C-alpha cells in the first residue's frame, strides 16, 4: 500500500481535514466513486467530483460498502484506533 497526497478535503461527517489517501488494494490515487474512511471519525465517505471532494455515500453506495469485507475490516480497525486515543 502506498499513501498519496490529495487535494485538501474535509470529511462530511466530522469536518476533519484530509489531504492523503491509502488504497486497500492499489497504489494508485483515489478516483471518483472510490470509498474512503476518515482517519478522525472512522466514517465512510466517497470521492466525488473527479476525486477532489469527499461526500457522504448514498444509500446504494452504503449497501455496496457494507458488502465489501475489506472495507468493513478497514473501518473496524480505524474505529478501534480512534477509540483508543
């Protein structure tokens, strides 16, 4: 996994500043429609507008996210890390 710098974003759930992304199964940067997990609150977001803006997922996107075991594991790990701070 490789972490890449992104344009400054804000988590739509907690408003944390986000300026990097690490892919679960790719070393490429995020693209429009990719899921993201906020490192501050652990909530799932989606890259929109050519991967420049984070937004909350639609209901259909949340159903897709919930069916992805890798994404759910990553979210659980993120939330455990957040709760330990």
